[in-house]
C-alpha cells in the first residue's frame, strides 16, 4: 500500500529542490539516479527511470511496512522474508555502484 508523501521545499538560486530522505528511500533514489521530469496538468512530475532503483524503492517500502508490523499476522517466518529482502537490497545497491 503506497502512502502519500507531501512536502514543501524552496527552489534554490540554481533551480534545485532537495528531495526529502523519506521519498529518496521509498523510491530507491541514490546519488546518480536519473529522474524523468515533466509537466502534467499544471504539476511538475518526476519519475525514476532506472528499473533497479525503482525495485530498490519497492523493497525498501516493503521493509518499512514490516517494521510497522503490517505483516505480523503472516505465517511462515516474517524475519526470514525481511532478511531476504535486505540481501536483495544490498545486492541491487552493489550492482548499481
């Protein structure tokens, strides 16, 4: 389940906007990650173009859900699944460095 994250940031003198760490973590945005930027219905849009980074973001979101107890009722060892997801995240980060 995707949470809506909203933020307000000022544009600096060079036209840059800092993306909050919560959003970077959720989407797997690391230094060097390419973002596709555009305008849609009067709003600025950004999308991660690297599929590995997008997968990393989804895996990070899954871990966040685990840490909030969203899967406490799942049988079969949630800790084992969490460890597997952590290993996958480490592998994706290593492959993209």
